[in-house]
C-alpha cells in the first residue's frame, strides 16, 4: 500500500489556443496514448468548422 497520495501533475495548456479545456478534451479523445493524433483530429475538425462557417481562426 502507498504511504502518501500521488501528486497530481498540473494540466498544461494546448500549443495552439493556449487553453486547458482543449487539453482536457484531447486527453479524453486520445486513444491508446496517441496524443499527437488526437490533437491532429481536434485541430482539423476546428479548421473545417471555421471554413464552413467563414470564421477566421484565433
């Protein structure tokens, strides 16, 4: 049994939008530890939505 509770690591913000909520979403989207693939899927989806709605990216 462990003597003390393990410390939680602080959540780093994502590189493009500098937002912790995006990182939390990508962590839930991630499959088998493939974080770079999850970020690619997420960013591509946001780019497609921005293109279809004629919005510019932040």
